[in-house]
C-alpha cells in the first residue's frame, strides 16, 4: 500500500476537524474494508484518522426503538436482544455477513460505507468510472455476474455489497450524521445515491461528515421482518440476491410493507412497486407472488447476471412468505 | 508393516506446526536479505514498449528494477530446461495476463511493494487474446504424459451407431486455480557460483535440476531446501518463473532476494487446471454391458508451452468395453501454462465419464451402482490384468454406508421439507505411480534413528508415515525416529506429486532400514536372517557390544518390470447426498461417503485426511470453482479468495471415508498405491449426479451454480 499518515482521534470534533482539513483523509474504524482497498491501491489516503476510541459504541434500546452507535460492532448489534426481537432482519443480515472474525472488527458505520466488490473497481490496473471518472465501465460487456440489474447507468453497474444496509432500509433506519453545520438525520433510503453520471459519489455525505449513530425506529413491520440471502456457498460470501421483507399484517391484511433488495443495484434497493402490490391486500401466496413479480419491474440483465431477475422474483416471494408467517 | 491399515499415529510435526516452530520457506532467516516484488502484465497479448523505471529507482530503499532491458540472460527454455518454459524477462513479448514483466527489489517488503506498484509499464501491439477453447484451432499433441494422444480399440463409432442404447454428450470444465494456503515463496542466495534456494516446492530435486539448467550450473552447485509446505496440489510441482526471477535478482543485486507471491499473483504463472471440452459417448446392450466408450477431450495450453490435460485416460481403466476411442487435442490460448492440479486428467475426465455413466443408467433403467458393477473388468484397455482392484467392493461398501437402498431413482422424487433430495454415485480411479528414490537410515547407539530423504512433505503427513515405515522396519517406537525431508543434499526422491512420493521414498526408506539390519548382521558376524525380525533394542545392543556409535543403511529403490505385467491403479466409489432448493437453485451437500481400495494404508488418520481433503476439493470443483476471464482483455477477474470461491466449513458436510483393505504384493516394497489424489476424482460427478437425481436437471458444465438450476 501507499505510505500514509495515521492519527488517533480522541473526540468527535477533533476527528472531524482533522479529516476536514485534508482532502485525502479518511476515517478508519474496524478497517476491514479500507485496509483491503489500500492494499490494492484502490484507496490511497494521505491520512487515516482512527476513530475507534470515540464514544460512539453504545447500543441504546428504548420503547420507541434502538439507537446504535456508529462504532458498535457488527457482532454486538447482531446479538443485542432488542435488535434481535424488534428488528430480526437486521440481526439476521448481520449474522449472514462476512465471518465471525470480521464481524468482531467491523462497525455499523463502516458497514454502510463499504465499497462495491466489482472486480474492475478493485483492480487498479483496469478502467473504472467510480475509481477514475471518465475511464469507462468494463463490467458492461465484461464479467458481470455479480452486477446490478436495476439502478445502474451507462457509467456504472456495480452492486452495493452490504447485507446490513438492505435490512436497515426495510426497517426505516435513520442515519445520524455530524457535519460542518451540526448534526442532521438522513432517512436510510436517501443515504446512498445512484451512480448516474457520477458513480464516484455513493452517499449524500460530504467530506468530513461523520456518522454518529443509526436509529432503528420501532414499528410493527420491523418487528415482523425477515432477511433472505442467496449465495453460491453456504457462508462467508456476498449475496447474489438478498431480500429484507417487513410486513405488518392485521386480520390477514397487509397494513404496511417494506421490500428491500441487495445484490441487484448500486445501492440498497427499495421496491416501492412490490410494497404497493402488498398494502391493503390479503397476506397470501398470490399476493406475495404479485409483489415478487412487481419487484422485478424495470430490471434488465447484462449477460452473466440475467438470472438475477428470476432469482429476485423467487427470493422476494420466499422472504415475504417468511415475514408473513407462511413459510 | 504387518497391518493392512496402519495405526492412526498423530502427525509427528503437528506440534511444530501449531506452535509456529515449523519454518516455511519464506520464514528462513537470511542475513542482508532484499525483497523482490513481481510486476505482472496487465495485457494478455502484446509487447512491452517501455518501462518507466527512472522515478522508481529513486524511491526509498529500492535496490534494483529488473526488466527485460537489464535482466541477466538465462536458459528459459530448451530440452535441458523442459517444462515449464519460463517467461522470465528474456524478451519484450507478453503472452498472458499476469506474466512477470519486471521485478522490483528493495530493502523492505513494503518499499518493494510500493515501488512495484509505482512502476509504469507500457504496452504496444496489444491484440485481442484467445481465451476460450473455441477461439483457436485444436491440434493433436505429439504425446500426452508420455503416451500417445489417442487410444483405439475396435470401432467404437460403429458400435455406437448400432447400439441398443447410447448416450452422447459434451461436458465442459472451467479453468481452476490451486490456491494452496501458503503462497509460493522463494529465497535465493548466491555464494560465488553456488546457488542455495529456500523454496516452497513439492520437489527439491526437480527444482535443483531446473535451476541448474536455467543458470547453466553443474547440479552439485545448486541446493534447494523445502522443509515445510502449506499445500501445493500441483502448483508447487514445477519451478515457475518467480523461482528463477528470485535467483536472477539475487545475482543482479549481489544480495539474497526473497520473493513471495501475493494471492492475486497466484492466479499468474504458477499453473492452473486447464479448461476442457469433452465429448463422452457410451453405448450398451440392454443388459447394461458397455459396447463402446468414446472420450474425446480438447483442453487448452499456453501459446508458448504445452501441458495437455489427460482427461480421457480414466476411460482406459475404469470399465471393460470391446470398443474404445480416446483422443486428446490441445488449443493454444493466451493464458499462463496450465499444469498438474490434484488428479490432473482423472478429475476433469471423471466428471465427464461418470456423468455419462449416470445418463446411461437412466437411459437403460438400471441402477447406477449396479451399472458400474456390471461393467467391472479385470483388465485395462491394453489387456493387462490389474494387480488389485476393489471397485466393486468400494461401490458396495459406499452404497451401504450412505443408504443407497432408500434411493427412489426417479428424479425429483425425494424431498426433505421443501428441499429436493438427491443421491449420486461416481467411480474413481488413479494410477499407482512410482519413481526411483534413495534413502538413508542411521541407527545410533543411544537408540535414536535419523532417516533422510529429499522428498517433501506438502502437508500430507509424509514426515509421519515415513517415520512409521522406518520405526516399523527397525522395530523401534515411532518417537525415536527423527525424519528429515526436503533438502536436495539428502538422498534423491521424486516430487510429492502424482500420489507417488510414499510409494517411491517409502520403499527406499524401508530398504534403507533393512540395510541397517544387514550391516548389523555383518558387524555381529551372524546370518542376516537371524536379525530379520528382532526388535530395535536388540539391534542397538549389537551396536553397543561392538562399541559403534551408529550404523547407516542406504538404499536405492526403483520400479522394475511390474508395470509390464500388471496395470496398477487405486479404485473407489464416491457418494453424494445433496439438498437443492428448487426455487432458488442453491445446492448444499448433506452427506458425502468415500470408499477406496488403495493398497496398504500406512496411517489411517492421515489417509482419511487425504480422502476428506479430496472430497472438499470435489465440492469446490462441482459447485464453486471457476476462474473467470474477461474475454475481451484476457484478464482474470476473480483473482482473490473473495470471488474465487472454495468451500468453507459450512459447505462441507459429514464426510465419511471407508478404507477397503487391499493386499497388493505387486506394486512396491511397502504395498502402497498413493492416496493424495483419488479423493477428488469421482467427487464432482457424484455431486452432479446427485443434483440430477434431486432436480431432473443434467448440468454438464461445471461449476453447478444457481443460474444453471433456475428456470
């Protein structure tokens, strides 16, 4: 990796000031993603600001929800009883992520900020619009089995790799961010942005912004959520397709629904079409089938990843059946 | 040596390994060491037009930048050098992705890595590479692993045309990379015109011969040491470019140089299993007896060297047939040179042949186990009788263990909840290979034993089973034997490859230990037969009686004419039970059963580890492993363990291995056939056949991934 400077932050304000002062600076917490990328010369920060000592590790459960500090470890959040009880998809998504060793190091803030596994992005000798804007996207027409079938552009068809982010989307998580102008909150659906013509931009964060917490608001659908991950091997692999389904069913009728997809888009993908096909209808296999079909609306394949469309449909139906108590 | 299945002795090097005391090649302490880092090509077909090295030479700690412009000249090819031909900076041509195009040497690994990343290499005449079998013409190789590329018996095509039942399909297997845990590593050290190399190699004698030829040195001027290896699987069976490049860099810088490959670099010049396209056609009468076997393989090699995957050889051995056509063709592609990878030929070939046997079983309406039993034979395609053959016993034992009788043969007929259940079988075979080897065994007056062989323990347990052979022959406890391996200064031994080392060096060690007994008989002036089976304490007492500190036995062991009289192979059967999610197309193993007859088993524990490892490899081959090329650029796009998938623990079910006892007096002095490779041979087909049974889908293109089962 390229030589870099390292600083350990002792309070939030100085961490932010240090990063803001250097356009090449990055925060580092668990380091499970950024260090990898530095080894591959994909990231070449001038300065790493270590935030692991900041007091952002707490997990606070209250009747209205759970506030997860951005430095809480994946393993701790997954095992937290309030998370497992009130946001099962979040706990499940975490436990299906990576390996125990990685979950013991990686943080919640870092998880939602992780970069794509696109092989062209991760190979510094290849063109990639995300890494070198304007250089091209070889995944289009190339090795794209893992790539997006929705939400991509002519500039980028990568997929967002996080399992957790998909579950967060389905439970209406809110990201708390400290920035130059103070603290602000961002609904999770608006946190990541689509590549469009600027795939180098992945979130609404500005340089120096620091995620302080992720808030999980209690809801009937979150309590009744389920995460399904489809992958080639049984463990320790990113999703081909994943689904976080959250359903509030009363008297056999769906009152509220969230359908979030992973492995299919450059950002955690919420299918409003699928949700619209669910709300107000009976929680039945035929409703779920309709919603699953609706979830694939607008999807297109790029060759090797064509199968993801059919796989999405089946995975959505399966996840809804689980969330609806039918499986 | 009395028992057909030897005691499950714990690994004698186990403690060294788990405590970190075992020093692997990259860990050898060498003073004044410099660190070399390879720079690899980023095109698959072209020419190096410029290397912008001026700035890199000024980077901190950089000792040298070795490029085609300044690299020492060596013998990179030719009859002396042999396989593999080395692309080692002797010209500006680039023939494959990740070909070495420069070596940066610096005073620390980090500085060398950073400087290597900063080196800009420019290319010209970049052409569209050939990466698929269909991209280039096929040719008939002059030979395939010492045999003619074709084997013919009778008129198989005619028999096919007139058969009562036949199947005729094409099976394909992708490029796979070995990915041993330990990366390839070399430390090269020159003292005048003497070269010492600490190398992660499966064979120090072969490495020494290669280096001597490359540098034009007398063999005795080269020493290669390889004490511990973290897996090789064939990828460390040849001396690939980094070994020569480390030696060249050491010569150029006048310092010892270490090169350790990174994981992405291990998808470069260290070999791989080539992709194959195989036509297998089988014909049979209504009785299920084969009347024709056709097995036609096209596999790729590189544009500058030749390795031909011998996928069809298994079809000359596994079943009896009155007519047989086996052909091998090669296609030159812009890849690194392929190589031996665990059961080269047998594993890819068995996937095709044993899938076809399953298809034939369904076409005939005969049970797949029964079909194989009916086609058992006592002679190979050349008419030689097998020295021993336990195929039928293996099929029966494995079928019983996995509960084959509960199998409803109809596809999609068995379920476990919402999951489809499938049971599949495949037969396996691997040749008994053996080469000349020597050994020394020294018995000392303190009762200890020092035994030496140049053979390398690549993690299989050679230290342990060789200690057992020596201990058993001398009648001493195994703890008293100090086994030393992996130094070209020791008595010669072949590669730990082709499942041949135990048969080769193990036989030599037994003879050397017997030589100790013979010499003691001379010393004591007694008839040798009187010491033939006395225990070790008696032998030590003779030494002491005569005031000797030690006696050393030496022996050379080599194969005789036995292969002119017998075909010698291991046989076995492998059974897979899978669960398939019918909607999501995911396949998970539920159970795996091996049954092998492989001659005498020296150590039940290490043997079962080999069988288990073979099954794990087979699971990877069947379901996961696939090196993916960007066909436009010829570049490998999953050169890491995040995207090149191998099985993890959760993918590996209970694997049970049955040892079918075999007493084969013909194979060699210690009666072993070799067990390192047969464990993978039938695994992929067994799983593919189980997937068919579960789903009704016949996947003839590995790996069997989700998209092939959807729809």
